[in-house]
C-alpha cells in the first residue's frame, strides 16, 4: 500500500485540497473500477470526460481525485489534486504505484507504421532462445516470460502497461520488448516509462483518421525518440527518408540499420523464396525462415537491437536462423493440391503494396495471384481507393470484401474502394461482401500452384460488425477449405 505522497511524484501538481497522508488501495481512471480507498484520475477522453464521474467514484469509495479542474463542490474527507495534464499524470502515477518496473529491466520500444509486431515478436523469441527471461507487449498478445496474455490494444493503457511490467520484473525478466503506437504516445500510455532503447521501422500513410495529417502522425512517432534518455539507444531504418527526422532532437545514442544505405548494421538479400531468406548481416551469411525484403528489414532491426543490448554477434546470428515470425504476418497456408495462401495483416496501402511486391518477387508468374482484401470501417477513408488500386494493379484477380466494417455498412466501404480501380481492371475484380464467401470463391478459382493473398485481418480472430465481435479467423477458414479440396 502506498500513500498519495508516494504515487504523485512527477505528476505535475498545481494545487492540493485535503490531506496527502492517505493510503491508496488502487489507481483507476475508469469510474466503474473505483473501490474503497482508490485514487481516481479524471482523464478527458475523446468520447467522455472523466470529470463527469467524480461524484460517482466518491460514492464508490474513492478517497482522492486527480483532476484538471476542481469540481464546484468538494467533500472534506476527499483529497483533490489539480494537475496540468491528467493523461500525463496518470502515466507517472501508474509507474509510481507499481514501483517503476521499467527501471528494473531493459525495456525497448518499437515504433513505425509496419513491422512493429514482427520485430517485437522476433526480439522476444531471440532473447528467449538466448536464455533470458523476457517480456513482450504486442498487438497480438503479451507475454510474461512463458505466460501468454491476450492483448486488446497495440499498447495497453498506462496502468496495464505498468502492471504487466511489474509482473515481468517479479518473474525475473531482464528484457522486455513492446510495440509503441502513435496513439500510445499521444495518449500518454508510455509516459513515466524508462526505455533502454527505441527502434524505428518505417513510416507511411496510416491513422490519419486520428492524427488528421501526416505531419501530426510523424510528430507523434518522433515524440517517442525525443523523450528517450541519454542512456538509451535510438536505432533507425536508414533506408526510410523519415528515419533521420525521428532522431534529430533525440538525446539517445543514435545508430542505423539498412539494406541499401550506408548503415551501422548493414544487410543484403542474396536469395528470396517462399521457404525463406538467404542474406548477409554485417558481411556474414545467414539463412532465415522468413520471406521478403520487409522481413530482411525486420531481421536487421532485431540484429541491431541485440548488438546495442550487448549480445554476442555470432551467437545472435546463429539463433536468428531459427526464428519464426508473428502470427498473421505473411503466414503461409498450403493446400494438398499445391495452392499457397498467404494470410497477412496488411491494412494500409503501403503494407499491402509491400506484401504484394514480395509475393510478385517470389513467384514464377506462371501461376495466378488472387487477392482478397477489404478496408476497415470508422477509419481513414482516404486509404480505401488506394488499397483497391494497389490490389488490382499488382494481382491477377481481386475480390473486394468486408474487413471489420464496425458501424459502417460494408457495401459503402467497398464502393469507396472501387473508386480507386482502373477501368481496365474491373473485369478481373469481383465484389463479394461476405468475407467467408469471398475466401471460398478465391479457393474455388485457384488452380494447383496458384497463390491467394488474404489481407487485412492477419492474426485477428473476430470480425467486428455493428459493435459486435463475431468469431472469424482467415487462417482457420483457409485451412478448413483446403481440407475439402
């Protein structure tokens, strides 16, 4: 149990009403979770403002309120703490409440538009295989050493992050690798954490529904590197034109990796097949089970990070050869008849282009490539025609279908996508709104040795329609359909 004095360190206090000598049983920012002895942080949100629920949490037993403005009426038994930014304060409070676990392990954050999940998964798998107890926070799942926990956001809220990191420390983890999304930076979910390193993969058109402009999106990513301490490393992809922008104001030790540009950690692809990569890393030849140039970049990020974390080069290169990627990222499903399907999370124009470019670079072109793709509802609508244009330009046949329509009508989303299709490509484009039927049609159209890309959902095990998440697994559906062929 900690006192208010203990957990409010660095929270940006402007004014206090009441006693600070109180013991706090729990920290909450969701009023529904308030219990006797809890501290409630009133965070202004995009949908609701936590200040509206102050009286409710006091009725539930909250003994202290952190807020940006005092309520009109205050209760003598309750302590009110006014802060400049409640969202940022929550980050510091969460870290203090859980005894600042990020200071007791080496925490590395991975940010960028594409490659975050694969890179953190590869780092977790590598350091586990090197014999370390390791933690993971990713889009797909979180891991506390060998224990697996389901993930709900790219980066959980500040309380959940610190609770997970505390569990990792208590379990004896020495390293932790986490995805750092632009939302997490903007919403202060990582505020109060001490990072030992930050990695930048790349940046492309994404999340403009939230950030509104590419400049805002870029600045959100950059802020992560701006806040890294001098003791940390900042590792960037030298082949991305925005890499140097990321670290121009960073105090961290700067390093680079790349396949084309001069870099501290240099790679080169020798051969690329569906069965894996042959490449050099710092002039040493390595075979990987992963395919595609984008995975070559992911492997370079992993190698560079491990070197900056003090690992032995030869030992790391040996273990890299046996690493497998993240679920739903260029994941292959093969039929008995010789059809190869690729399930991938690509849900941006750039990610889709990268995947299709990789497939086209690996194929013989004696076979046809059928792409099944949709676009998410309630998200950046400008991506939709671009997604369709990329798919129809780089595939032999395309089936436009539903992704996660959320509150939107899937047919309207598809209509938006169709605006990006060249008239010459309309004859090779089908529209099948039902995603399962779309995948089934792709399988029926495919001949032996043909390729099917099912893009957009990857690891997800659901389809979100009108606020309800229905069970849906692209990989499972493909597997079941292939068993019938």
